[in-house]
């Protein structure tokens, strides 16, 4: 068996030796010396040994690059979120609650002028009104045609009131449609996901309001027409009655009143 080599460590006190591991020290010293020698070699010598140029690592530059990349990733994420938000804001309303009231408006116009009614929708409204309600007997004299005129005035007044009722009935048929549209719009409020959808729903609500106002305005016009015809008939009847009374009074006023002897002996007395 080979002889074991005893390791001796020297102490700094008194020059005494202490046992220790010289091999562990040698393994630490040799790589350090080799690295120093390699660094001291010129580039050509290192190339001959196959080491080539040693890379220079800048830890600060690497950290700065990592920070820049992280910021760029954050910017890309923000831009992506903004683009998604823009796309969501451009999303349109899926089912707008539109309706058409043109048919209802036209039907109400027809109903208010049917028969002998005097309606706001007549092209010759002023001429028809003056012909029906002249305000007095023509010429200031009682004529045989007065009865015909009175009957015609009443008939036209009744026809106008009938047209008003029919128009109100036609308008009331829109109640169900309007209520259903309001319920649908209320349901869509909770499903709004974009500014575009909110704007379109706001537009639908505005159009619905305008349609309701149009129907209400037309109904008010029909009601005003009927009230005007009814009042005109009453006023015209008063004027015609006054003219007839005056026509009847004039002949009586021109006749001489004969005084009658009312004495007892003249009249006679019977016990």
C-alpha cells in the first residue's frame, strides 16, 4: 500500500504546523491562476488555444432591456384593450323597435271627413263652413228653405261628431302597439353593451315619442274641429232664430190694433 501523506498546516503563531487539506486549497487556486493567465494572453494566443474572444456581459444593459420590453408589453396590452373597447362601442342595436304610423294618420284623416262631416282635412274647409253656417237667414226674410238648412246643419254637425269618435277609436288601436314597444325598449336597456347601442336606443325612444305626439296632435285637431262645428251650429241657430223672430214681428208691427169695446152693456151680462 502506498504511504499516506500527512498534510501539515502552519500556524501564524510561533511557526507551529497544523494539519490541513492542501488539496482543497490547490483546487481553488489553480482555476484562478488559469483564468488570470488566460486573460493576460493576447487575442491570437487565446484563439490558438480555442478560447476565442471572451464575451463582455453588461448586467445593467440587460436589466434596462428587460424593463423596456416589459413596458412595451404593457403598452400593447393597453392598445389591445382600447381596440376592444372601440369595437364594443361600435356594436349596433340588435333589434330596434320601429313602427309605422302613416297608415293610422291617413285613416284618421279619412274618418274625420267621411259623409257630410266638416273636418280640418277638407281642402275647401272655409267655403263649406260658411255655406253650412251662414249666421242668418239669407236676405233677412223667412223662406221655405229654412227648414232644409236647419236639418242640413244638424246632419253635418252629427257627422262631424261621428268622425271624431271614429278617429278616437282608430287612435286607441295604437295603445297596444305603443305599450308593447315601451316594454321592449325597457328590456333592451339592461342589454346595452356599447355607446352605439345606447345612442340607437335613445334615437328609437325619441322617434317613439315623436310618433305619439303626432297621433295626439291629430286627435286634438279632430276634437277641435268637432267642437268648433258644434258651437257654430248653436250660434248659427241663435242667429237664425233671431232673424226669424224679427221677420215674424215686422208684419205684426205694421198692422193697426183695433180697440174693442169691453163695456158691460156692450159685451153683455148674464146672471
